């Protein structure tokens, strides 16, 4: 789990990133269903999947600025269930992690208006004898559950057996061990991995809407988020970064992290 706190006023060079222990977050006064004014006094706390933290950074920064939050705090998770539990407990304010709109989520959370789209695709091993998508019916398929639902997959291959996994790495493991024939996930995830052992089919199965998640009692923040979403020109959620851009962003964050750790050490020493 990674916890980052980032002021968003001024230029990007003035942005700072803090790494805190989870105990500091729990002691920071984050309470259930915080009001907008209380969030502005502290920081907007956003849950993000570790695999999405870099690509969602600009979106979160833009939205926080539009909602007039002077700071935001990013908590990166390996497990979506942990993030959802903390959201319902009021330990975080919102989840922004390329979550697809689905009926199951609508019954448990407040969902934002769509802020992007994700293209769902299929990958098999490069040396697979699977030549057409229709031949996957009746086969075992590994699907990344946060990107595609069982119902969507069974709507195409009604006779298939499904393995729902938390992340793409687990899905690739099923594939490499011969426990599944193909992976169903977002095209962005599959292509970003750049795994030469995988063959991604060019066919588009369907497109999912990406939404942010809020606790049922966070109606005030939910409404403000949707208001900002409707009026703000934002980076595309599915926008891909080149390797050079990704490395530059990571180096910038590391540089700012070092500065903030030095400041934090000075504050502690005093």
C-alpha cells in the first residue's frame, strides 16, 4: 500500500508527494462522510490501484483543483476489496481506479458520471492455436474483475468457465500455467504490459464506462465531483503515456518525494 499526499496549487514543479504510514492516515482526522469544508481543511483522500496510480494522477489533480481542494492524498492498493472496505468505513473519500460501471456496484456505492471509456479485448499466448474469438466458447477464461464483469463475458461465450482475478498479473499466471485459454481485460492493460508471450486480438468486444466510487453517505462530495466533471476539460482517462513520459513522471515524483522527506525530517527533529 502506498500513501501519497500532494498539494495541487501552483505549477507541477511545486507539487509535493509525501509517503506516510497507514497509521498516520488513520490519525489524520479522516472521518465517515466528511463534508466538503472538512476535506478542504485536510486533503481529498483518493484510493487508486497501484497499476493505475501514474495514469490517473493528472485526472485526480485536475478534479481536485476544480473542486477547490488545496491538497489531495493518494492511497495505492493491490486489492480492490480493501479499497472498497475503507471507502465504506470512511477512511478514504473516493476511489478513482478505472472502475467499470456495473449493476453490482450501483447497489453498494454512489457512482460518478462516466469520466472515460475502456476498450475490452482478449489475449492468448502467442503460440496458441486459438485463431478466432468464437472458438473460445466453452473454454476457461481468466477475466480481470475490475475491468469486465462475468455477465458481459458470458453474454459472448455463454458456455465458458470463468476465473475472476484481481489484476492482470494473476490472469497471465492462469494463462501460463495452462489453467485458462485466454484473458479478457481492458486493451490498455494488455498492451501496456508489453508481454511478448501474449497475443492481443484486434477485435473490440465492447466498451465500458469508467466511474469513480463514493460511499452511499457521501452525497455532497459525489454531487460536487459530478459538477466538476461536467464543467472541466480533463485529460482522457484512457490516455496512454509513452515510455519517455512515464519515466519522466516517475523521476519527477521521486525528486519531489526526496524534498518532502527532507522537510518532514526537519519538522520531526524540531
